[in-house]
C-alpha cells in the first residue's frame, strides 16, 4: 500500500493493484463515481467521477515497468522514442529528504535501463553499435504540491531520473566498446531540459502580485478554495469538472496537456530526423523523462482516442512507453498485449 494521503496533495504509490471497478460493497454511489483498486495520480482507491467506466473493460490499459523494453526488431533506420515516468520520490520526511528519489527504486530503475541498452547493443553488430545515437531529454520542474502548506522541494524528479539513466547508458556503451562522447547527447552530462516535459502549469506559479498571476495560478487557487488540496482537488482537475472556469482563465487542462505531450513526441521525431539526415540507416534512441501528469492524458487522447478528462490510465513509477518509429516513418507502441499506432509529425 502507498503512504496515507494528507492535505498537502497526493501521495505516491508504487504497485498497480488492478483495474477492476469496485462493487457496491465499497459504498461508492454512482454520483460519487467509481472506486478503483488502482492508483490514480499516485493514490490508491481514488474516486474518479467519470472513472474507468468511460473505457470498456476489455480496452483498459495500465502502463507498467514491463512496457519499458526494446522491441524484438530494431532494424537499420528505425528509432525508439521512450516516454519515461519519473522514479518514485519521497513525500514522507521519515523516509528521507523530501523530493529525493527512493534509493532502492533508483537502483532497480538503473538496472532496467542498463539491461535495455545491453539488449539493444547485443542485438546489432559491432559496426552498427557505433552508428547508434542516444539523446536524453527531461522536464525540469521542482516538486510542488497544492496549497500554501503543500510540499516544496528543489528536487527535479524527471531530471534526476534522467541522471540515473545517463549513468547506466554510459556504462552499457563502455561495455560494448562505444565512446559516449560521440554517441550520447546530453546537456553538460545531464538530461537536456525541455519545458514541454514539465508536469502541471498550475503547480508552478509565476509572479508574487495578483496582477502578475497566470490563469493557471488563479485556477489552482480557485480549486483549492472550493475543493481543498487533497484527493478532491486532483479528482476535479483530472476530470476537468470545472472546465468552464478553467477555459475562462486560460488555464491548462487535460486536453491541453495531452496536446503538449503530442508536440513533445513530434519534437522527438524531429530530433530523430536530424540525426538521420546524413545517414538514413542510423538507429536513434530518444529518452524523454516526464511524469504521469503529462503522459497519461496523451495516452488517452492520442493512443486510445478518448477524452483525456474521462477514463483512467495508471502509470507505474519508473515505467514507460516505447514508441518505435520504423524507417518508413510509421510508428507504434505496445502497452501490455495491445499495440497502438502513433501519429508522428516532423518540423523539418
């Protein structure tokens, strides 16, 4: 089980406990919504007013650690765009420094990244290994939870998860006789910061005076005044219950987040194209480290074709989606046993 939810925001949960809607014995009325046995925004047994019922049971998916693996076939000219959720961070001071990544989960994640790269390099020839480029991107927002009494930490979970990956990517490269200097693109040995991968705009206010407040900040204050800073805040935000007020303020909601992430995927595809411009046979891997907040709405809108304010797609901490772009520029991603087409655009 995850730690308890308190009034500083949502707590994180590590394990996915299933996608079944609870029966009437849970005491959840139809007006309240469906009670789920799976974490939503890091919480277990979260009430989602439009709930999982928006997705037919046979079509429901959950993104897990097992999805973050290379495809069986990674041919010349192909590329992998990996959307990776940050490793679980500490929210309880009894566990360590607030916002820091849990050490055990960090090590487990590092091992999986090294295994990912080992599988890729082990599946191609020594000469082809020298023609594989790896690029690492990440969001750079600090840990913030809603309200004046919410958590504030300078730790940047996505960026620090990317730091872990870079260390093991380098280790795998050296193991296979590859010089990281020529094959790994970073920013001063850290992930390349890109704000398209940031989490939620309403958590990061700009300007101390009311006249300087963004619509996102005003919207956050409105939700806090009306719903508090706990589960109901997140339920209302993810369901877009206050869509009229949100749009009036020009604040970002689930649809805008989904489209922002879609733009990020197109940026990654453009990066791939730039790396392949002089050698179309070059393989490219892009790691993009972000959060449940920006990836889950994208999955709903751009993979499943549903309203990102409805349904529910949980994402395990340290999990990820691997989008394979084939040499003919078509793309797919696998989530569990399901394969989804991915629409890619390029800016070149």
